[in-house]
């Protein structure tokens, strides 16, 4: 008989897989930008959309992925110590998006046509705002604030497109406890139907 994984084991595997995906995507994007497009003012990042998926699946655990995105970006873009603080601490401001998830409910956010797409955008805005605020606290001039939003503006487009695709995939953009209970319920209904 096959041993079933516990919810904790399933969650750990899932979080590690998303951390690996985050690391690979951010590495590839950062290296491509640094070597192929060094003169471009704009950057692209999947940090917000992947973090928002993890927030939907596991709640605050997505904060780990927000920090990973900051570390990978800084590591492969030759950042200073101050930039590590700006990106890692700034990305953690995305945890504030969980207030929406818990106030409105994950299911309403997941199934709502508007909310399902706006939640990752909120995560993106909070990351940018967090970076700008952290930079200001570290002594950056107020004139640097627009740059945190404008240089990463293409990420909003990628975030919307990926969120639109992912919300259509069964179980990907869904609280995993809810998803597993739903799968189990569907399996039981199928078994009862087959027996009768």
C-alpha cells in the first residue's frame, strides 16, 4: 500500500518547488538583462506573480519567496549590501496583501475575475512601494522613488498575463487545503457513484 504524504510534507515540497522556480526565473531574467540588455532602463520580474501564487496556496509562507526573489536579483546583478536590504525588506511589504486575502476570502479572490488579477498587481505595488520606502529610510533622495515603479513597469504586464493563465489551471491558484479537500470530496463522490 502506498504511503500518503502528510499535509506538512506536501506543503514543504510545494514551497521548495516554488522557491526553485522563483530562483531559476529570477536568475535567467537578471542574467539576460545584465548581459544581453545592459543599456535598457526597464527590467522584468516574476517575483510578484510567483509570490502571489504562494500567498494564495499557503498564506504568509510566500514571504520566503519574496525574499528569495530579492536575494537572487541582487546576487546576479552585482548589488551592494544596501541594495540587498532594499530588495529583500522591500519585497516583504507584499505580506500586507494577505489582509485582502483574509478579509475578502481566498475563494472570492481566486474566483473573482477582477480580484484574481488585481491581487498579484497589489503584491507588485506593495513590493515596489516597500523598496522605495526602504530606500528612503536608508537615505535615498525622494527623487529616486518613481524609479522603483517605472523601471519595473513591464513586470505588471507579465504579472497580469501569467495570473490570467494560472487562475484557469485547476488547483494552481487555490488554497491547497481547500484544493485537497475538494479533490478528496470529488474522489469520494466518484467512488459512491461507481458502487451504485
